[in-house]
């Protein structure tokens, strides 16, 4: 939990107990528990509102995954086209260099 080990958690609890006393700690824990529950409920409400908005606009999880799949395939196709053209040009340049005569010709 938050990268805190057992010993560190005990130390923090000891400090809290020393600062606030044993009578205030349960009240503070209840208050923090209620705050965490309210935060969880608020995030769930926001998620459900977003989901309702998406569904009211005619989008659902399947259509979104289809759109992202199409976009990814188009990106892959464009990347292959670019890399294919680049490799073709690189091979042509390599052949031109190998066919060259004069002082730049490589020794085999």
C-alpha cells in the first residue's frame, strides 16, 4: 500500500497515537473511511455518467474497439509502405554503389 512496509506502518500508527491520543484515533479512522467511501462513490458516478454519454451518442465498446482496430491497421499499413519504399531505395543505392567504377568502388 503506497510503498509502505509493515514496520513503517506501525511507526506511523505510533506517531498518530502519540499526537492525537487513543480517544481521537477511532473517530479519525471513521472520518477517513467515510471520506474514502464518498470518493469511491463520486468516481463511480463519474464513470457511469461518461458511459451513459457514450451510449447516448451511439458509441459502445464494440464500435470503439472497431474504430481503434481500423486506425491501428491503417497506421500499420502506412508504416509498411514507408518502410518498404525506404528499403527499396536503400537497396537501389547499395546496388549503385556496388556497380560504381572508379576510386569509390569497394573491394570485395
